[in-house]
C-alpha cells in the first residue's frame, strides 16, 4: 500500500505547478489510502494555501502532518508562511523557536523566516540580525540570493534620519 500512496504523491508533486486538478485528484487518492502521509498532507495544505488562498484550512493540514511526524521538515517553511499570512505572529514565533530544537532542521530557513517575522513586526534591526544568522547557517548557494534579497528589502524599510534636522539642531546657538 505504501507504494501506491507514494505513486500518487509523486504524481501530485509532478503535476502541482502545471495541472492542479490532476494534482488534487492524486492527493485525494493518496490520502484515501493513507490519511497520515505527511507529504500528501503537506501538499494538500499547499494546494489550499497557494491555489485556493485558504491558509486556515492549509494550517489544519500542516498541523496534522506535524502531529504524525514532528520532523516532517517539508512542512516547516509552508506552515510558517501560512501563519505569517494570517498574521498569527505569536504562533509563528513560538513554532520557529520550537523548530530550532528539532535535530536536522534547516536553521538557515528558520532564521530567514524569523527575519521575515521581525520585518512584519517593524523590528528591522532584529530582522537584520536574523538574516546574518541565516547566512552563517546556510550551506546552499542559491539560498544566499534569497537571504540577500530580503536583506535589501529590510534595509530599504529602515527609516532614514532627516539630514536637514541634523543640520538645524547643530546650528542652534
């Protein structure tokens, strides 16, 4: 039965970006055979989040996947993203902090997501600190570009001190 489930999951992965109807059908078959398959649950959550814009339902699938297997690392980035999308910043931060304790997790991805969380909370200096940590813990060349793009965006949001005000304050007698 595991082979059948895996075949449906592979079909869903293959079709996810091109034929969402076929991907959804394959996921429904996979979950009918094994409703605890973490990859199928994660993909179904992604379908709801990315295609149907229903992050609340997506989170239900992600939670079920994590309940089945806490180190189902494919869930972590999309679950955090969904929490950020619905502006559940407290739960996102708690989950990120918890995720750091799980062996084998991609710490660079977690630091990047924590930086995005800090950015959304307008804590730009903290976000930049998290991005530095993401770079330190990164071992993927392609991911460096993502970190650098977020860093550039965050730096662009930091309020500039008004040079005019500085000049006037210095000229006061």
